C-alpha cells in the first residue's frame, strides 16, 4: 500500500491520470492490497468481513489453535514484519505474543489490540482469579463484538483512506448481519428451559455469552488455559454437575477433551450419567469450509449444538 500511495503521487505529479484515462490504465497499476496480519482466526475473519477485496488477510492461528498458549514461529515473525497493519485481540488473550507485538511496534508497524481498544468499563467482565485482568473472550456477546467491527473499520480506513467508503459500507452490512445472528442466538436459547441453561466447558470462554444470552457458565479451567486444572477442580465441577443433574457438558475445539472426560468419570462415580453434548468453538473458528469457519457461522453452530444437547429435542 505504501508503494501504491507513492505511485499515485508520481502519477498525479506527472499529469498522467486524466478523467478519461483513469479506468483504462488501472488494470496495469493495480496495487497490492492492504496487507493485514491477524493473530487469531476470529480477528482475521473480522478483518476479512470489513476489508473485503481491498485487504489481504493472513491469520497466524488456524482452526483448533489455542491462543492462550500460542507462541509466534519464525515464519510468523516474517509475516508480521511484512504487514501494513497488525491486529490482535488483546486483554492478554495472546499471552505469549506480547513481546513480538512490541517488537513490531518498535519497527514502526501499526499494531492494534482490537478487543481491548473497543470494549471498556462496565462492559468488561472482571476475572476473579487474576485481579486486574479482564476476561478476553468478548466476541461471544455479539453486541460487544459490534464495537470491535467498528474499530476494525476505523483502523482500515486510516491505513487505506482511498477505500474508506468501501469499508464503511461493508461495516454497515456486516452490522446488520450481526444483528440477525444476535437475534438468532436469543431465539434458539428460548428453546431451552430456563433451569437447564447451564454451560459446562473446558475453560471459561463463555462468560460474555452467558451474560448476554442468559446462561450460567462453568469452565474447568479459568479464563486462560495456561494454568492446568487440578484434581480439586475436577471434583468440584463433578459435584455441581451431579447435584444439579446437568444433562450435558461440552468440549472445546481448541482444547484437549481430557479434562471434561475426567469430570464425566467423576460424575459417573457419583451415580449420575452426564453426556458430552458436542464440541463448541471457543477461542478459534472451525475449518474454513465449515459453517463455523466464520465468526457469525460459529455463533450459530455453537447455539445449535447447545440447544441440541440441553433442550432435549432434535435441532
Ligand atoms: Zn480462552
């Protein structure tokens, strides 16, 4: 993009761009698109939705990758170094990448913590375990993720003012799609009896989801997967599931199912049989070819999985 801006400047100063010749000549001088490198698949999807044809988005973490534990590879550093703009979630989600983002900032590359910059104050959920740290999984409340979408539009427009109008238009239609998805999740939730709206998963990714859509949530691990669950955590969660006779728990696509399977065993030892209601997409999107390959599709896939497991009737 920088080279494109330079090239345009040369064209204008040389008087080569004329009102009638502009379109014809453009094919030959098509610029490289704005190069955006995004840390997580969820942020990469947001940049793709807002940027459209004017951006080239590279996501560092693919399907099933846990951002809490992810470390940048040598290849990632090369990709980050070549970016026009770097986007990540922030709020310590990518806890082991802080240094590499700092290095990129020092090199003069614009780096933005999209979630951290767009959601503040009362909207954030405090973490009981880490004082002063907030739950980073804000995308699970679609109304909060709208702020992140607006922030990405601002960032892209600033980096690439030539296409600012296009980014604004794409944002407007994406916000409308977000509203439809938010309504879908609420509507599907109504199919579950109020006392069965309990989500038990591998880690505490669903706090914002629970607050927005009316679920009680329990994660075996805390808001980060960096600290492993201990025997006491397993027993405590098993007590709760058995006492409340919760019909199903969920595993997560970016975390080993072993922890939840251990809870299932412990529940069985208490004389109650709890099912595994399927896989929820927590911190990473699904395969690009699947419905869960986009953020909005992932939200729909998750609520369908939750309803199928907890409502007791087929989806
Ligand atoms: Zn997480």
